[in-house]
């Protein structure tokens, strides 16, 4: 009953959307990690801590 062509097509499109969303999320997280690594190399203080350099 659940093996109608429409159900399979909907399942495939859902999987494609999820796959694309996961890929975009991974790319965003990698970019954030690269930015944090670059900040660590330059010795910048993390703005989240609220601490001053002085």
C-alpha cells in the first residue's frame, strides 16, 4: 500500500532535501572552524568571553 510511485517520489525528494541541508550545515560548520582556527593563529581574544586584552 505504501509503495505507490507518489510515495517513493516524495520520499526521494525528502531525502534529497535532507541531504542538501546536511551538506550546507557541514560546510557552514567547517567555515566556522576555519575562522576560529585563523583567529587562534592571530592571537585575537574571543569576543564571547567579554574579557579585555588589557
